[in-house]
């Protein structure tokens, strides 16, 4: 385990991070938010950012099927229990639990949590009571939580009936968290490598965040070396069908709990893998400022493309009669509009929103967004490109050269 409390370098991080967050907030309010508001970006893609989204600590999101060791992983990382924790072989964690630092142990229910302006969860109110009744914040004093926050999620179920009975869009909630967290950890049980339909849907929803994603093969101490090689190969084969990237996904192998290893044949391998994963998590506070800057620029590129799309649709929409029929035609031919914008404005295809998702959002929002938007007069290009030459606070430059990561104790 790492000595989080002895990390002297992290004492400089709060001041560094606060300086960068102030600069990013100013950039967003003065440059990007006016563009988003004009072209109704928030109705199609992501809600507007608030101060808490820039000020919050780095967050780690744990995702996996039931009984893969997500909650046990958190307890192993913090070396103590947290309020609301339930562990068992059956599906035990039925709520989203934000594990955060606090002066005293306590639990904040979801409806009270989404009205707290100091917490970055206010926009989760849009998912309704069905979700908020399954959302809480567990606060406790812990040296690990002074640097990061951890999001525990319900185990992903198998079967259509169980998936529908949640009462809220599970994949959409995870996608909301994925946009805002610094690291996504997918946990797999060495004895249960089957990927359910809902888990496949979740992984596809996280497609645009592969850079944040890490894969953990947990409970690997329960099988021998030969079986572990076969399990590892089967996991990579299964992931290859869902995660369509040319790079190989980094998989950490181990048994992340405090109990002795059942089969100690691979002890050195497990210890080395655990150290690599915890080093990666421990580096998040130093890299948080750059991650937020990266996400803001990514959001600006999407907002610029969205503005071009809306204005292209506006040019095609009739002013008085036949709007409904024309809207259906434009939505079905949205792919052609993508190609036209790509050639006209020299935009990379990777900057465009997913076509199917944009078509679904367009069924409800295109008429309203087109009626409210202004004619394009160079605003998207000028507004987003002004983000790049804008002087970034000196602290952000300092974060490009972090101090060496402390060794494990």
C-alpha cells in the first residue's frame, strides 16, 4: 500500500490546482459558455459546467458486474470501511456511492446531495427520483480521500428484465460520470468473464474515454498459473470485440483485498501489478489540472462542431410551412450534413458527435435549437480557437513537469 499521507509533493497541489481551476472557470464563462448557450449545446449533449466541476478533487469510477470486488477494492485502497458499504457474493451494492473526504463519518442522501453547490453532482437531478433514491455520498476522514474521491457503482446485471427494473438509464448515468472523472476502472472476476448485454452497452457508452480507462482482473489468486494464462487470454479476446481500439488495453492482474493469497504461486506478479495500479491512481492529483484543461478543449471542439451542424440545419429548414416533414428528412440525412461540414470547414471526423445519438436527440431538440440559434458568422471558430492561445495560468505550465512519483512503502 502507498503512503498517501507522507507524500510531501502533494502539499503544493491544492494551490496549483486552485490557480488553474480559476483560470479554466474564467475561460469557460467568457469564451465557451456563450457559444453553448447560443446553439443549445446543453439540450443535445452535456449540461453546462458549474464551479464545482472545476474545483472538485480527482475522481475514480469503479465499474463492473456484480460481485467482482468493486467495494472490496475501495476498502483495500483506503484500508478502512466506509458508511453504507455492503459486501457479499450476491448483488449487494444497489446504489451509486460517492466516497469523499469529511470531518466525520456520515451519509448524505441523493436528493440532498444534488442541491449542494459545493458538490459536483447538481446536474444529476435530471435523472429523477428513481436514480436519486439510489445515490448517496459517504463521507469519512481518510488520508486517501484528501487527494481523490471514489465512485462505487451497482453491479451490472444480466437479463433484460433486471436491466429495465432499475427505473433509470444506467448507461446514461455512467456516461455522465465518465465525462467528469479522471480514471475509470473496469473490474472483472477471474471466474466470471462473460460480458452481459448491459455491461457491453456500458463499455460502448464509455467509448470516448478510453484514455481514462483501466482494466483490472480481480480475484486472480484463486486460480493457478496455467489457468491464469487462459483466463487472461479469454478476457483480452472478449474485450477485443467491444473496445475497438488499435492499442492493447492495459490489464492489471491481482487480488485486491487484505486477505492472504489463496494460491501464492504468482505473489511477485500480483505485488508488481498492484504497485503499478496504485501509482497510476496516486498520480491523479498532480495531473488533474491538465486533465480538466484537456476536457475543456475537447468540449470546445464538440461545441464548435455542434454550432456548425445547427446552422447547417437552419439553412435547410423552411421558415413557415412543412417544418415537420423537413425535420424528419434532415435527421435521416444527417450523415450527409456531417460530410459537407467536414469538407467545408476542414474538421476531423473524430470531432463529430456520434451520428445515432445526434439523430435521437434531434427528434426532440432540433426544431427548438434551430429556431433559437443565430446565423453563423465565424463565432464557433473564433470562440473556440481563442481558448488555445489564451494564456494558461503559470501553475498549469508547472504541472507539465511533475515531481517524481513517490515509491511504495
